[in-house]
């Protein structure tokens, strides 16, 4: 099965460049291990939320807005897409994703067509 590991963290945690450098290095190590184990399908970090644009639907109209307008301090910061045997295997990988204190990893299966 294919799963998305969605990384949610407080962007403020990365205000110091050294914190971001440490996080990126940890993600590079994990991505290399995922490739080595043959579970890696895709992954990327995302630019800060200040760069986001949202399209919303209201009836037949579509409107464009600056920003994601999150309801929380946590923001989607990146993702991994993996292919593993089952949810337990996906959760094992999710536990290894480097995340700041209080951050979370949402594990969601892709629709199998």
C-alpha cells in the first residue's frame, strides 16, 4: 500500500538557521534509508506558509486568497510518500520522521485505484 506521511510542525521552531540545517540533515538521512529499503516513492519540504495561495470554492465561484489560513500553529511542512505492506509498517516509518517537539506526522493511505 502507498501512504503519505504528512509533517506538521510550528514554523517558529525553525527561526534559527542552525535548527533548520539540523532538521534538513536528519530528513536527508531518513530519505536515504527509505530509498535503501525500497519504500521511498517521493518526498519534499514545503516553502513557508507565507508563500501559500489558496483557491476556495463558494458555489460556482472560485476565489484566490493569500496564505493557507490555518486554524492552528502547526503547518504542513513537508511529506514523504512511501509504499509498504500495511499501516503498521507505515507507522514504523512515521515514528522515525524527525519532527520538532509537539509536532506530528499524519499517516494517510492513498486511494488504491
